[in-house]
């Protein structure tokens, strides 16, 4: 292989590596854009949830509980926190056994299915098809879906009305500036903005303390030789006048 051919192969190989690199770079740029858009949408949805009265921490903990493979870890954590709250005197006597799972198996499967239906998870129980656990889970799933579908419309409408009412109440609480009021809150005359400004300016001018005019400056005294004709001046006066002219010329 000649050096020219070898150099050509090296350039081709480098361009291929470069192209593959930028192929993956383009994909990651696209993913970054999707992630940013998703984060902004998530942030906006979070604000709406808070406006509806739900804490984001509660939503996140519920998601964690739904997605946890070992549910006992969730209940154990809750029990620990309950005991600590009792030690701190923030809750009355705490009974950990009340939160242990004593639910019958069939009822527990239905509850799991209902939770999946409310969360819009896939309609797959994970149990043997047609078995008691599977049937119980599916009954719960369908009940959860029905509960959500029948109530979400009215709930969202009521929440939107509440949010709009909250905005109105906020405006009422903070108040709006009156139409004919100055910045100091005093009523001013005039129907149009220009008339109102003119009236307010007039009030400000009237309220201002009068400023006494400055006394006129005293006139400078003229020298006697300034009124004499030049031919009547003495030699000394003419010399003084010449010096004065030289200073100002």
C-alpha cells in the first residue's frame, strides 16, 4: 500500500469516528431538550397541584410507595416516623400494630388492583391468569378506573373554579389603585389621565412652600472718569483708561 493510499484510509477512518461521535452527540442533545421540556412541564404541573392543595412531597411519597417492590419498607418507615413523632410529643400514643398488614388476601389483592387502576397502570395483575388473586386484582383495577373516570371531570372543574376564585380574592385583598387617586392615595380631580395628572401637579404646586425671590445684585460703581469725554481727561486719567482698555482687549 502506498503512503497516499494509507493516508487516505486514515482520513476516512477518522471521519467515520468523527461522524459516529456526532451521531451520538446529536441524540444526546435531543434527549437533553426532551428532558428540559419534561422538567418544565413537571414544574408547571407541580404548581397546579399545589394550587389544588396537594403537597408535592406527598405525591412523591405516594409514587414511591406505588413503585416499591417491597411494600413493607414503606410501612416500616411510616411506623418509625410515627414513633419518633410520639417521642417528640407531636402526636398522641402511637400504636405500631395498627399499621401492620392484617387485610385478608383477597381484599388485599383488590386493593392493590384498585391502586393500579387509579394510577392508570397496565391492566396486568402479575398473578396466574384466571386465578383467585388475578380475578380479585382485576376487580379492584376496574373499580379504581371507574372511580377515577367518573369523578375526575367534576373534580377538575371544581378545582379550576377554586383557583379562579383564589385569584379574585387575592386581587380583593391586595386591592387595585383607584381610578382618580394619586400615588399618595389622595383624590384628585379630572376624568382623563391627562386632566388627572394636571390636577395632581397643581395640588403639588400649591402645597409646596413659596420660595422668596433672590435680591438683585447691586450695580457696580462707575469710576468718575468713565463719564468724562476723553479730551477732558488728565494725562494720569488717560493712562489709567488705557491700562483698563488693555486689560479687557
